[in-house]
């Protein structure tokens, strides 16, 4: 190969190595990235790669194909990709730093493997070919171990409890990076080190495994604690709903007792009106009694007691404010979400509704809530529609 071909090939190898590192740093955030964020990040990284290719070509053309220039570009070329990832996936700077440190340890291990192959190559004396072979060997090991790397880095995102953007969160986030920085001064030179000199790097594998294992177990423990906290809040919300529903039943029983006390007098009055053939007055009395009985009734909206309690409480609240409410729940036999979670969702929705402004505008506004198999949809005649997707947990 000619010098020009080497000068073109080596920048391309460096870009492939750095794009591989950027991909590994993206994997922990894959679950929280939307399609738009992924597309934006890919476009920005590819745009910078095109610019970086010409920049690297110019640097090699000026300083020559030297090992120290190759190493410096590898060590410093990650900065733009890191900044682009942090710019697109925001509010996770401490996690970005931690993951970058872990990715750097992983990359050092791959470079150690690739350099260990070089002494067995017959072209050891040719610096240009030596750099090219090292880069190719690195990419070979990278793609060979990519399935394992993807599995590890997808589970590497630390919990917000372990590493967060508060000042103390950066102490542990910087630990993997400082492990690498402590070793960089020994490798920034104009040669590839022999296998004997690289033995100390093998300790990075132990550091990487211990930090990775702790991060994974801590994330699982945090998830269990969050689930326990969620369950406690759910039980507390259910208990509150049932207590409120019990108060409604007691109020209904009290009103019913009053009506029962007046029922005998109203029956005599009705008998007198019928005897005197005052049928309009008799119908009016019956209508009044029926309206009073309706106010004491608690209508079941569905078979689930928690959901029924949630609806009954807030519908009664709306009726006291003079809002006419028409409610209907269409629940399939197998709901797409946990019924208790659905009850909490309905309660939170009902709490957030602007009851008093609606009552002030009109007492005849209607609100309708519908539960379908995939989403909860609330339609208001005031002109807004609220919809919440319900995850399938079956």
C-alpha cells in the first residue's frame, strides 16, 4: 500500500473505533430514548464523522503516520461524540460520565488484546502497517465480542439513587474514569507495548467486572424498593378510596333513614290526593319522593370495588357542585392493566379535573369517561380531550 492509502485508511479505522465506542455508550440509554432522539443522535454522529475524517487526514498528512499521533487521536477523538450524546440525551450527565469511564475500561481491554497479536505479525518493523493491523485487530475483537458487550452495556445504566446529578453523585461517577487516567501516562508514547508490559492492564477486567456487577445488583435492588413503595402507595390509595366510599354509604344511609321517617306521612298525603282525584299533585309528590330516593342511591359502575369507589366519590363531588354527570365504564373481561393500578389512575385523573371552574361556567356540562382495551379517554364539552395509554401487563 502507498503512503496515501495508509493516510486514508487509518483515519477511517479511527472513526470506526470511535463510532463503536459511541454505540456502546448509547446502549445503556436505549430504553429511555425515543425514536426521534435516536435519529437525531445518529445524524449528528455521522455528520461529525464526515468532518472528523478530513480533520484526521490533515493531521496525519502534517505530522505523519506516527504511533503517538494515532494514540492521541484515539484518546481525544471521543470528546465530540461524548458531547453529542450528552447534548441529545440530557439530564443524565453523571450517568454519562460513569458509562464513559466503564466504556473506556472495556476499550482498553480490547486494545490490550489487539496489541498482543502484533508481535506475531511479520510486518512488525513497518510503522504504517503496524498501526493498520492494530486497528483491524481491534475491530475484529470488537465485533467478535459485540454480543457480550451489548448485553453488558444495556444493563449498565446506574439507578438515580446510586448515581445522580447532585454533587455527591459525581464522586462515584468519576471512579472508572480515574482508574483509566491513572494508567494513561504509561501508554502515551510512540510505541506499542509488548505483552509483558501489558499484563497490568488485565487487572482492568477485574475492576470492570466488580463495578458492573455492583451496578447491576444495585439497580435490581432499587427496582424492588420502587415496586414496594408503589405497592404501599397503591394500598394507601385503595384504603383512602374505601374509607371515602364508606362515608358516602353512611351519608346515604342517613338520608335514607330521614326519608323512611317521612315516608308514612307522604303515603297518607298521596292517599288523600288520589281520593280527592288531585292526580297532578299526586304525580308531583311521587316525582319528589323519587328524586329524594335517587339522591341516596350509590350506583355501581363496574364490578371492581376499587374502581367503583373511585368513580362514586368524585361523581358525588361533581353532583354537589351542581354538575350533571353521565359516566360509563366499559371494561373487558380481561383488562389490559392491573385493575388496582387502573383505579389509582382514575383517582388521580379525577383529582386533577378543574371541578369548581367547570361548575362556575355551567351546571349542565357533561363529562364522559370511557375505558377501552388500550387507553383511557376523557372527553369534555369544554373543548379538551385527555387520553392516557395503559401498558399491557398481562
